[in-house]
C-alpha cells in the first residue's frame, strides 16, 4: 500500500504547513517518501521528474532555499521539474499531489509553492538540464506546534479555511443545474474530497458536470492566472483528478480517464478530462 492511512482521512488532514520544526525528524518517514517519489517518477508519462532535497547532506546545495520568508525551518523540499517541450501541467499537478498525500499519510507537513520560492536556488539544487523548468516545490518536514504570523496572514489572504459550496462546483447534465450531495449517490464522498483539495490562492477552479456515467472536468479560469511558463490552474485540475481517482479507488468505484471534448461546452470553461465510471 502506498499510503499509510485511508486516503479520505489523509485528504481531510492535509493542510498547508509553513512553519517546520528543525529539531525534529523522522528518517523512516523520509525514506518511505523517497521510495514513493521514485515510484511516481516511473509512473510519469511525460518528461517530468520529482526529487527530494536534503539541505543538511547535499554540500552542493545553497545555504538558503529562498521562499521570501514564507516558509520557516524547512530543511527538505520536494521539487517538481518539467520539460519545457514535453509538458503536461495537469499531469504534474496530479503526480505532485500524490506525493503530497503520501507525505501527509507519513505524518509530514507540506505546502505547495508555485509562486513564493526563489527559482534560481532550487535550479541549482535540482541540477537543471537545458530545457527543464521548476514550476512547483514544497517544503516537507515535521510541523511546528505553533504556527507563525506569516502563515496566518497567508491563510487569511487566500481564505484557506473555506471552500466553495457544492452548487458552485458540481453540476448535473449542464452547467445550469447543480448536482446535490444526495443525487451524487456513491460519488458523494469522491466529489467532497475534490472540494477539499488545495489550489493556487485557494481559487478552486475545478468544475465537474455529471452526464449519466461521465464526470466531465473543466477549468473555470480566474483572471490573472494566465498561461505562461506554467498553467497553475491546469495544475489545480490535476490535483482534483488525483483526489477523485484515489478516493474512487478506495471506495471500490472503478472507471477510467478519457479525453473527449463534449459538444456542448459551457461558456468560459475549458475542458480537461472525463472520468468514465464503470458503474
Ligand atoms: C498550485 C499551488 C500553488 C500554491 N502556491 C503557493 C505559494 O506560492 N505560496 C504559498 O504560501 N502557498 C501556496 N499555495 C497554497 C495555497 O494557498 C493553499 O493550498 C490554499 O490556500 C488552501 O489551503 P490549504 O492548503 O491549507 O487547504 C499553493 C497551492 C497550490 C495548489
């Protein structure tokens, strides 16, 4: 088993951790996490890779892996690297979240960082090849009991304790009719775990429309989250798909991902993928 606890429990427990306790460690947990990262690297369909840095051992690593004061006490980081040409931002989000959930299950804290980190520091540690880019990193370690002021400000700024209600995220047949929790049936928990997913600035751009046995995933973009060197909102859809698939699997609900853009597209949403439920 890849995860140490039920995935629903892990998803409920995960929260962004920005203050780490340098004095505490759990080497067995880090070893398991590293093994899992290696496994995920093998699973990748595009040319992306993940690595776990350890500032304490890696003599080539810079003194500081800069996060503009957002993260304190972290000595290890998970780094996501993608190829600029063979690039799939949804896949990177999907796989990085698997690693985050594995870390959470092992009792380690994480915090997705897509903006507040100093790329050049991390590029040096990751020994970046030509054509590679680092879109995402996350500190990983033991959470400090007391969280700092910066964390409180970041949480308040993004409204991190809140999620959009069901009727803004999940729909039946078309984008006009909300899907209720009762009507979701066996998929109620699966969708609820999508709702609890982390997203960049907590924008929650995921939208799902159920049409018979199809769960169609779309991104509803926020202004200012443009597509330049990395599409953070596509990344968020990858996170949502990760939660959806892992929870469905845990609940014994089988299905497959397909990519077939529907004919009637909701205005202003962009299609990502469809989960074709077997039952
Ligand atoms: C793709 C992505 C990028 C993020 N980038 C940052 C970041 O640069 N700095 C930061 O402090 N938090 C960042 N976050 C954390 C989000 O603000 C956080 O996940 C969200 O507010 C929900 O809070 P929670 O993770 O505690 O549930 C990022 C999250 C995601 C998914």
